[in-house]
C-alpha cells in the first residue's frame, strides 16, 4: 500500500492498494478547499497519515471490499415493489422477528 500527496496543482491524497505488484484499488481525498484556507505541511502530513492508517485498519478489520466484490446500492432489491411496500414489509418482518426498534413499535392503548 502506498499513500501520497499529488501536489499543490492537484490537491489529492491518494492511497493505492496493491497485491502482487498490481493496483487493486485507490482511495482518494480532495483537500483543495483546506489547501485554499492555508493548509500547513504538518496538517497535510496528519491527513496523509490518517488516510493511510484508515485504509490499513479497514483491510485488517475486513471492512475493505475489492472493487469486484462491491455491490451497487440497491443491487438485489426487488424492484417490482414500491418504496412504501418495501418499508411496510421491512417493518412487518422486523416486528415478527422481534428486532424492530422500540420507537417503531405500536403502543398499546
């Protein structure tokens, strides 16, 4: 893994994730707005280190998914139901399983 600053002309912190010499993925953070507000070298160094450590942590904790394993938001959802129906089904299933948060449960009168 390698994390670097792309420079003042391209204010991006880039972390490349490698396996066997091949780039698997990249995480990028634009710090242009902060640079415009007078970002000093110490703060930039902190941002670089933080991004690098966050990626290391995500990999170690199993929170990193390589691009080929990522699912698009909503992938696998049944599309023949409207949002209202999906929410109602979710609430009914969670209620039956006893996992519905207390503030969503029906109050007895």
